[in-house]
C-alpha cells in the first residue's frame, strides 16, 4: 500500500523543533542512528512530515531520499498525522469477502478522505489494515480501541455520530 503524504499544512511548534534538534545532536552525526532518530521524531510530532524529514536529513548529513525511503518502507512510520479518532478497517480475507471494502468506501464518502489521510479538522484519520484479529465478527473496523463488527455500510453514519 502506498503511503499518503499529508495534505494538511505542517504545524510544528518551536518546542517540538527544539526537542528534535536535541535528538539529532545526541546522535552525534552517526548516520547508523537514522532509524532511531526517525522513531524519536515521530514520537515528538506524531508523524514524519516533509519538514521533519528535511531536518533529520540535514542534521545527520544523509540524503533526503534516504530518509524518505526509510519512512515509506517501514510500516511504523506515518507521513500523515493521525486524527483524534483513528479508524482502521480490516481488509483481510474474512472481512473482505463479507463486505469490508464497501464499509471502507462508505467511510471515505462520509469523511471526504481516502485511506492514509486525515480530515481537515484532524478529528478522523482512516487506514486500511490486513487483520484486526476478530475474523468471527467480519467485517470489522476499529476506532481507536473500540471494535465494531458485523458491519454494513448503512451502520457507519450512526457509529461516526458517537465520535462527533
């Protein structure tokens, strides 16, 4: 799955930037610490926007392409912010054959975003995943830690209302 780059403007704070600069300085120019610096940067910002990747590349003196390559290769890194409510729709086999794609399509329609994106108000983010581990309840989605099973597209509006 291709990672989506955030359409939302970067809103880092001076405090976050100072923390990131401290993390980069602690790496002491050691390029082998790239992943660790990126993990700490994501912990600071919640995701790795272009501006943060650029600071890391310049601070560790590594090509921007390498930072971006690591960010897009490893599933642990996000290029878009997560919303207050992160929605994960299972597209694993059991869920898919029972209609999870239609559930995902309904969420995209109602939220106005695609998987890997966040709503403009940062309230909801949406992602498709491979397995939630609740195959007996297929199709399944999670909103943060809440699990919803045996879903149909017409159930989605009422579920979203709980979070508005």
